């Protein structure tokens, strides 16, 4: 079993829909990261959080430390949101090393 | 401000050849990371440096791989000899010191070993 698991693996939505991507982890963490990888391959850090909730534009990330679970939400989705979204954990015992989930391929159709 | 700069963007070479990937981190960043991404294994950390010193190289696959950071503005990842299974996209990332600093990724080097 992977230490960081994401669901779903693939997600197709219509423009305007509310989207949720989930991440569960089985280890103690100091921080949880959400990354976005565009079709061209570039990777962008979206959020880093250790508690509560963060919001940036139409993106919201939440984390529940007790349940070892994080979610990434996209409101009013748009085709340009189509990308792979990757959850990564900073394990408490691993310094700055990140443990990655397998990624969620999101496709938003117009 | 320039981001993380990697070169080359693409590399195609024959197995057995030496491959050198290069990375220039963002100025002032004191952490530098090398990652490999494949379809089979996703993103994996190979090694990371803090203040030019290798901190965790447990992800380096084998002795054929080596990484150096001779100064704060330059790092190399070398594969010698290269093998077809090394074909992947290699990313470099950097960040500032601090518990909650995000990593900034370069555009990656797409490596194909024939």
C-alpha cells in the first residue's frame, strides 16, 4: 500500500462543475503539498499546508490531520484547469524529502 | 525573476554514453532537489542538497548516478554509463529555507536512451 494515495486516478468534468480530488496518507507528516502538472510537463506548487484550509482564486485545499486526509477543490472549473494534480507529503521522519501520490488526471470539457 | 533553469530540455543518446543534466536554482534558494518522473513510478526524489551539501541521496538508483553542487548557483546530475531504463523526465527544483516554503520546479529534461 502506498503511503500517499490519491483518488480518483482520472476525472472528467464539464466546464463549470465543482471538482474534488482526494489524498489520503498513512504516515505522520509535517506538511502536505498539492502540485499541478500541465500537459506541457511543467510542475507548479499550488499549496503547502499543515492544518486547516487555504484558498487561492478558484482553488481550495483542506487538510484533516486526525483523519490523515486532504482535499483539493476547484470551483467553477474551466478547460484550462485540465492537468495532473499531485499530492505529496513531507513525512515527519524524512526531512525535506517528499513522498508523492500517483496523481489525478483531470480533464475539463467545454 | 528567472525561475529554475534546466538544460538541456531534451537529450537523446545511445546507451553507454555519459549524460550530464544541469540545473541553475533560483538565486537565494538554499535547497535544491533532483527528481525523476516515469510513467511506471511517477515522481521520485533522487537527491537533495542544502547549502550545496548533499543531505539525502537515498533515492539515487545506483552508482551510475552522481550529483554535484559545486556552488550555490549550479548543480549537475550525471549518468555514466546510461541505460535505456534511465529514460525519463528529470526535474530540478529549489526552495528557500523555512518549514513552509514551496518548491519551484524547472521545466525538466526529457531524456531518451536508445
